[in-house]
C-alpha cells in the first residue's frame, strides 16, 4: 500500500511521530470501489474513515420526492467520513458514494478513535483537520447559500475546473440547490 500521500496530507495539519504513523498504518487497509458503489448508505452506522487516493466521491441525501441533494464532493487527497454520524454514534443521514472508480485508504472508526486517545499528535492532527475543514472552510459556503444567487455559486464552481468537468449536470444543480432546468438557464445566460 502506497501511503506517502496519505501521510503527507496528515502531516500538513500536524506532524506525526514514527510510533504514531506505525500504529495508524496498522489499522489501515486499501480498498477499491467501483463507480456507483456505496461506501456508506443513509440509515447505516458509519464504520470507517476514508482517505481518497483516486476517484471522486459524493456525499448526499435523498428528499421526499426521490431527488438527490448533494452536500459536498470529495476529490483525490481528501479525508471522507460521515462525521456527524460518528460523533453522535447514530446512523448517517447521508450516503457516501463513488461517483467514479475509487481507491481509498480506509480505517475503522473504533480503532482510530482509540488511537486518538493514545497518541497526542494524532489527536492534534484530527483537531486541526476538523477546525480547518469543518469550521473555517464551511463558513463561506454557508454564507454563500444564504446571500449569493445560484448564478454566483455556479460561477464559483466553474473556477474549480477539474471538479466541474467530472460532475454530471444534475449533480451540479443539486449541489447548487436548483433544478437542472434552472442550471440550463444560468448556463445560457452566461454564454
């Protein structure tokens, strides 16, 4: 298992000791998921954390009409989990699905949380990761959903060309909180 990128991503938040790295890698496995495979189904308990080595993952729920509502997309070198499910120890409200063939490093929640208690440096990595990605990084998105138009949010998504080119139009519309028809109108208006 090539884990250099995994460790590099961790170390940019907080450097781990050799002892911690060994303990962490001992609980990791590399897994492959095919396009449309579910890593976690809504209503199930989150049992793993994931590090996405290759591919694209979507994090979504389904509304009463059966429409997909995408919360976030994960590209390569991202950490993925149903964090709320893990913290609350309740079934997930969201599904985590492979939108492309994926390769992940996965590690069990229970074993990882035991390591967090044992290794201070791993706990600091986890804390800094959550602060940056689930607090600081999310604030602009939460504000944009309240104050920006769908067109403004679409233009921001276009700036992330690699992600935009990998998504289907219905996924983009769902992420923006609009219908595919509304997205078509916005695209015509821009062009």
